[in-house]
C-alpha cells in the first residue's frame, strides 16, 4: 500500500516506472532520496486509491485471470516487506462515501516509515518489485502524500490491532492557512503534507482524520467546507479496519 518511486529520481528513460496510475513528482522524490540523516526521520505516506474494475496485467498467466483491481491490490499487500525495514501500516479503511471532491476513491491506507530514505530504498528491493506488478495491474489512479503529524507522539504509537470497524471522517485539503484548518478539526488528527509524491499534479497541504459516530457527522464537516474552491478539497467517510491514527 505504498507507491513505487524511482530511487534515482534524476534518471531518465532507462529506468522508467512501470505504472500508469499517477505522475511522480521527481523533484520531491529526489529530496526524499538525498535527505541527510540528521534531517531525516519518520514520514507518513497517505495513499488514496482508486481501483480498476478488472486488473490489467502486462503478461498472460495465472495472475492475469479476471480478478478485480481490489483483489490485485490485496495480492500486492507489502506488509511483510514493510516489517523487514521497520515500517508499519498504521491505517486502512474502505471509502464508504465521497462527499466532496472531483474523484471517487475506494480505499485509504497510511504507512509510517522510519525514515524518508527507507521509503526510497525499498523501491530497489527485489521482493518489493515482484509484488508491485499487482499494484500496477489493479490501480486506476493513486495520490500519495508524504506527511508529518501535528501530534508527534504518533511516531511512537504501537502497531494497531485489528478493530471491528470505525467510522472516520477524512479531509484532504489544499490551503494556505494550515493553522486554521487544524483548528477546524481539533478533535481529530492532523497530518501536515511535506510533499505529494504521486498524483495528478496537484500539491496537497493537509490530511485530517477524525473518529465520528456516523456518516451524518461527515456530512456536517463537508457542509462547512462546501464553499472551498473547486478541486481543493476531498471529504470522505471511511470504514476503518486498522487505525492507530485516531484510536489511541
């Protein structure tokens, strides 16, 4: 549930990424790969995912059978590799409602990496490459936002145990006033975007998650943001099955 990014962001045709579900911000990817150790540390990769109805594999064979994009992404699941490098999947949820936004998303996942460099170095692992074919086959589009939490105690939070299900309001915004945006969802958790790794060319500024009682609460949040400029905000209701962001 992380995206493949070229470990040499300055490379050209001989090392093109084998995907067609988003545009890499190569300048930001290069900054991740070259971050000095003393300036590095934990980073949260927030994945917004939209699946193909039917997965599209490049080659025929067993994996090319008619499976859904979601099923292909389940095959991709890199949890075992993440464990090897000290990274953790800290949030997973299905999108059950897209309240504001120009796109409809299917699933959200957040992975906490120990360092930015470890995220980049993972891309060159053979075992990761073998899994990534499933991601490429199943994904229609992805936005991947690298973030740091306002509440830095999240950095030491334990890996979450599976939960029955929690309803979560999720807001992704472009805003020049991060302070006001954070205050507007003070009961939730705010992640400040450092850079958008992959997407449609838009740079996002803030990601917020708040546990709510029902989707009606999410609708109220959406109403408060309905006057925001077009294409500047997503508001979604989620059904979380793994959550160490809002569940403390």
